[in-house]
């Protein structure tokens, strides 16, 4: 039992995914593979505020540093999503005189490049120096640092208050949200808004997408837990919007308490979460049982295919897949190679499981019999690009919400 990272309430564990490596640290060779950092991946839910969170916290510098390999711009669907999001913000919240946007975790500048292109004042706050540099090379302004109260005060002192603080797939990466909200209180204009989008607990439970749980994803947010968190820090949840990206997310809008009228969508999603008992222990325990079944079914299938002499590879060296391979015990004897488009991952080994990563251009050379789709959240985009694989007799293996071959 440990205390809630948001409200200090009692956190009850409901899922143990065992010893796990850093999900985005790909060892260069066998020697580096010997020195991997491991932690216990356990998930619990706060009895007081319902926040679903990891029990153990990995030091942030272990995860987010110069070598952080994730590149936001590698998916065309995500590029479109962020361009659309930037335009929407520019046409609404950022349409006043001399607006200012701060983005937490801007990565390679996938969203901010549209904002910079319009000549609007902006600043990315991004601790991983490699990706921050990629953003700068597209004319995006970036402060290489972790966002927290200290950074917010610095940004405020240098640039003034912000109309919008935006974060995609980053807010859930930050355990120390008390410090983040103290910073937002300084940095946001009186009528400013925090907009953040992250994988939604409701979708994770529906799809049994347990691989959304790994070191970086410290919180699995819901409307209920975000509303409670905002309230605790003097803010208010004023809008929610479900998004189809990354297997199902919610975009939350949070303003200073009383500053804006909450949209009916907030009450609707809260009521839906209540109706389906999303936060009930029985719901979360049932989710944990489905995770066990998926892992057992996946290993059985891979062992059967190996017995039949089939060639099985994987597609997408995702951070998510570290949870799957290390929980289920899937290594190079069951999956020969993982094909991936990220230059920084190619030629390396997957975390913990040590499956070699190769450039996705090699996938067709020759096609395998089966490809385990680790990047299932990009299924449409990948299956479209690799349509010849299936046309020539290849089959995809999917594992959420259950194990199946298509
Ligand atoms: N927004 C991008 C990137 C998400 S990956 C997208 O949606 O694709 C998460 C990013 O958050 C990483 O680039 C990581 O370096 C950054 N990050 C982690 N902790 C942070 C913090 N405290 N403040 C700002 N960025 C952080
Ligand atoms: P993603 O699922 O976005 O995130 P995470 O690592 O947080 O789980 O990662 C997608 C991975 O798949 C990334 O390593 C790039 C790779 N990829 C391809 O190889 N080809 C593709 O067409 C796409 C869209 C992604
Ligand atoms: Zn709590």
C-alpha cells in the first residue's frame, strides 16, 4: 500500500505486470543489455479520488534524456491529428491579440511547427534533448527542461502568461502534478486553459489494452479522477472530448475554478463512468483477469506457430510492447525480429526481451508468415501501407481486446 500521488489517499493495487525494463531504452548490444534498469510495474486505484496510477515511480531522468527514441512525426495519422489540433487552437483560444501557447512534451515539434508557421508566440518545454533539437530544426522554440513549478516560473518571467498550456501524451507521464498545477497557477492567464489528451481508462478497460501501462504512463486518467484532481488544485474540468487516436483517448480542458462554464459533455462522461462502474474494484479486477488470459493465449499461439515451423516477426517496436513481451515472456525464440521505422531503434534490441529491431523496409524482404502487430494503435495506417503482405498470404496477429489472427 502506498499513498496516492495526487491526494495522498490509500491506493489499492489491482494489477501486477512484474519486473519491467525502461520501455523506451533499446540496448545497443548484448553488453548494454546486461545493464538494463528494471522496476516493478504495479497499478492501483486511489480509494479517495479514484486516480489510477503506478505504485512505483521510475526516476524521470532514466526515461527522458538525450537518447529518448520516440518520434511523434513518424505516423501520418498523428501528423494530421496534430495539424488539425493546432489549427483549432489557433482559430479559437489563440485568436486574440498576441496569443502565447506553451506545449509540454512537444517532442519533435509535430504540433508546434504549424503554430510557428503562423508566426504565433509559442514555447515547447521538452526534457529529451534529442527530440527537442529536432523540433528546433523546424523553427520551433523549445526550452530543454522538465515542466514543473520552477520551469513555469521561469517561462512566465521570460515570456509572460499563456493563453493555452497544451500537452498530448505527456500529462500522464508526470507523477508530480502538484508542482505542475502550482506552475499552471503562475503561468496561465486568468481565463487561460490547460488542454491535455491521454489514453482513456475507459478505452483501456474496454479493449483490455494493458500495454498502455508502462513506466512512462504513470496515470490512467478518467473524467472522474481528472475532475477530482483539478478541484484539489483550485481548477475545474470544463470540457471532455473523446479522441480515436492511440486506441482511444480523452482530451480534457481545465480552467481556473469558476472561470468558465463546464460543457454538458463533462457531466455526461461522469455519468457514463458511474453507470458502467468504471472505477469499481470488481471492474478493475476483471480487467486484470483478462490481461492474464491474453498473455496466456498469445504465448500459446506463438508456441504453436513455432512448432509448425512458421516464421513469425513483429511490427512496431512500441514502448507498449515492452509490457507485453516482458509480462508474457516473449523473446527472440518466439518472435524473430521487430520491424520499425524509427532510425534510433533500428539495429538495437527491444527492452528486456532483447528481440532485434530492424528497419521496416526489410519487412517485405521476404515477407514472414505471421506479423504480430505491436503498433495496433496504428493498424489502419500500417495495414494500408503493408497491404501486399496480406495479399501474398501473410497474416497479422492482434492481441487486444483478444488474441486473433486476421
Ligand atoms: N506530444 C507528443 C510526444 C509524447 S511523448 C505526442 O503526443 O506524440 C511524451 C513526451 O513528454 C516526451 O517527448 C518526453 O520527453 C516529454 N516529457 C516527459 N516529462 C515531461 C515534463 N515533466 N515536462 C515536459 N515534457 C515532458
Ligand atoms: P506508438 O504506438 O505511437 O507509441 P509507443 O511507443 O508509445 O507505444 O509507437 C509506434 C511505433 O511503431 C514507433 O516505434 C514507430 C513504429 N511505426 C512503424 O514502424 N511504422 C509505421 O507506419 C508507424 C505508424 C509506426
Ligand atoms: Zn487520490
